């Protein structure tokens, strides 16, 4: 039986590594839904500068090394620069397998510290162009960026659902219904985008895909959980501002799922306001039990 390693649809895109011309799962049974994506589907990159640069400040290498070193330390791993981000993926997965209090909360605590350590340089250090300039390959930079983009959502704007709906999300993620739906969603995406390498429709089919993947979470009877899972997938298509038109409708299925009374705006604001106290408090309690 699969554990919490199958809970979260942390959806990361990497360049074509196996010569395929279709979107495919690297490891379908992994906690992280990692995909191989053909290069013709990938967002463009401007290494020398351009519209997808970060916020405008400079990423100081020494500061990044310092923050990365202590992030690794908080995760109890040896110092590494993660030029092969699949190693980072495995570290994240090991934490997810520990469950909410002993895994996800400490991981979010480490991420929150890392974000604060980089401060105003976070966007400039963590955007894909900056990562490529530091010597990463195209595909590794994409994967690295996506891993952090989705961890950021899970630990920040989506933190209320992460902490309050974990059990239901886990239950649905390991269900046969979800697995069948996932495969059907992927097949539909590939059928549309591989018709003559239809690059003009990547974002349109991406919109359908993220909604399709999140639909099974209606079972949690909270439209906010459907939204949460959709946002994780959306982050993969929104790398460096690519496919900005993809959106996740918070009110989807609201009439049939028991209906949350809290608005999306209120929930995100509450997540932002409470994340530091909640994450740090739960991390401290978890550490005290070890």
C-alpha cells in the first residue's frame, strides 16, 4: 500500500530526457508527479536577460550558497548545490512519506527559512534563467524551479489546505479513481498537443489538464481542495510567467460539494497570515517528540 508519498500532485516539468514526443510520467507511483516533457512543449528561456528575468535585483552567489547550505542542514542532508534536482526531489519525497507533522511541516519550516534568508533576492536567485546561468542544464533548471514553485504554494498560499485537508487529499491520491482519471487526463493532453506539435495550444490544453487532474478531489467535499490541487499543477505551466492565462476556479463544484463559506481571497490571506506561526509551532512540537 502506498503511503503519503502519493498524496501531493507536485507537478514538475523537465525537458525531454528519453526522446519521447509526448508528456509522460517519470514515475507514476511517486509522491511527486514528475513528467518528461518534449522540448517543443517547453517554455522559452532567455539566458542573457529579457522578459522572464526575476524582480530586477542581483542574485548574490555567496548569499545563495549560505542559504542553500543551511536549508540542506535543516533537512539533514549533506551540502549540495542540487545541479541534479532529482536528488532534491528524493529528499522532498522522503519528508512527504513521514506524514504531516514529522515530514511536511518540518519541510515547510525549512522552506520558510530559506525564503526569508534570500529575502528580496529570492525571485532573482530562483528563476530559471538565473539557475541556467549558474551552470544547470536546461531540463534541470526547469525541474529545480518547478519543485520550489510548488513547495512555495504548499507552504504559503495553500498552507491552510495543506495542514487541514491532508488526510482527505492523501486518501484520494491513492485511490483507483484518481489513478484512472490521471491517466485519462494525460492521454487527452497528449492527443491534443501532439497533433502536428501543436505548440500554440499548449497552454489551452494545459488549462484542461490542471482542471482534469484536480477533479477527483471533489470527494473531499471542499472546493478549496480542488483548487489546491489545481494550483499545484498550474505552477508547472506558469514557470517564468509562461501560460499566465491558466487559472484555477476556486468556486468549481461549489454547489455540489457542501460549499465552503470562506472566499478564496480570505483563505489565501489567512494562509499568508498564519503560515509562519502555524508552521514554526508545529515544527517545534514535532521536533520535541523526536
